[in-house]
C-alpha cells in the first residue's frame, strides 16, 4: 500500500469501480462492455460476485433494471412500432417532396410477450419442448392434456392446409398422382 493511502481508499475505489460497472451494465447489458467502461478485467466482475454478497445483490438489481429496459423496448416495438424509410431501388421514396416512411410492428415480439405474460393461454414453447424430452410415464394429467391439445391444433392446421392445397390444385386442374407400389426383392 502506498504511504499516502488509507485502508479505506482501496474500498472506496472498489465501490466506485463497482458503481461504474453496474451503471454501464444497465445501459449495455453486456459484461464485456461494462468491464471495458469501468476499466477492469471482466474476471473482476465474477470475483466480486463470488466474494462480495453486497455486490451480488446490487448486480441482481442492475440486471433486473436492464431486463426491464429490454422488456420495455419489446413492448414499444410491438405497440408503437419502428419507423422505417420506404425505399425503391435503394433510394428513399419522396411524394410531393416529402420523404415517405412506414411503421412496422413486430408480430413475433407480440407473440413472445403474450407467451411470457399468459403462458396458460398462449403456451410456452419451452414447456412443450420439455414435454417432448420427458418420459411420458412421468407426465401429469395436465401436461398430457396440453400435449394432446397441441397435437390436435397442429393436426387441424395441417389438415386445413392440405384441404386448401387440394382445392387450389383442383381449381387449377392439377390431379394428385400417386406412385405405384414397388415390390422389394426378398432376401
């Protein structure tokens, strides 16, 4: 320790670095970028997590605020949309001298938000994947019901798509051809 430093200087410097790191993390949501901003090795963050329970709690709160920022942006893009220029042959379109824009909303983000907020109604794809990876004997009655409902919806979607394709083919004069059965030689 340098002679003009008190034991508290190291502690206050660490707290300053931690505050700087956490503030940058909330903005960037990136450990690498936050470490670069705080001018510390990224490993320092992990060391603090392991050895400083106060820091661990502050990091969890910063992560929660960072996650809320992501969620707020997803909601904004879903409801308000993103203003994008209208292009034609690589150039922005002008009508009567004014640049034209279109507002795009994200259906995919909307579905993700609905699944997050109302998984019982809109389903959580992760739950379905977990069901497929589970031994059927270990599934609860509710899980089996969800699985059967999912298969029924999927089957109906396929049947409807097939019916629509057959109608389209029939109206276009296309007949479905089936290949003749081919006998396989016996060994």
